[in-house]
């Protein structure tokens, strides 16, 4: 889907908010793409982000998926708004094995107060990206 943002400064707003997130800094996350209704966030594989079998922990996968979908929603909100997640469901589709991971956040249905967004998380290694998780979220706009 293609959306147009009502806020011409949406990319600056998303970047500034992302920079305030301590968890994203802890994960080593980067903001890779910002377009109206679209945000991609990536993290590298690190031993400190794994579970007992050496796969990326579901908490790290979910964190970048939630954040990418939230910022995709924020990119379409009017100036002065902030975003909060009010609900999500995540499906972990396969073990998270790779050198780095990318959450592709996309708005499904924007709204004045409530926005539905999703994020697909891909593991990258030597071959083609592998879909490891899908998150569907409901976001609320908060007047700033």
C-alpha cells in the first residue's frame, strides 16, 4: 500500500523518537528505512541476544517488530502526536538463525486514533532472507 503522511517532518520525528529508545541502543538496532507507513529496523546477531540454543531470542525479535510497526504508524500521524502499542500478536515461524535480522514495519490500516500495523522479521545470512516472525499490532495516537 502507498500512503501519504500529513506531517512533512515525519522522518525527523521518527528518527528523534528512535534515538530516545534505550532498548534499541542496547540491541544495537539501526533505523534503515523511513517512508510514509513504512519503517525497517535491523539488528546484528550477537551472543548477548540469544536464547539457550544460540538463536536470536524471541524478545529481541519481538522488540524490533513492535518498534518497526509502531514507527510505521507514527509516520502517518499528524504532527505533535506520539505512538504507543496497545496490543500485538506475534507468530514465531522458525528459529532465528542468521547474521542480522530486519523487521519490516508496514501500516495495514491507518486511523485518526487507532492504527493497525504489521511487521515481518527476516533473518539474513548467506542466501535469501528467511521470514522468521510476523507481528500484527494495534497502535494508538497520543496527542503531544
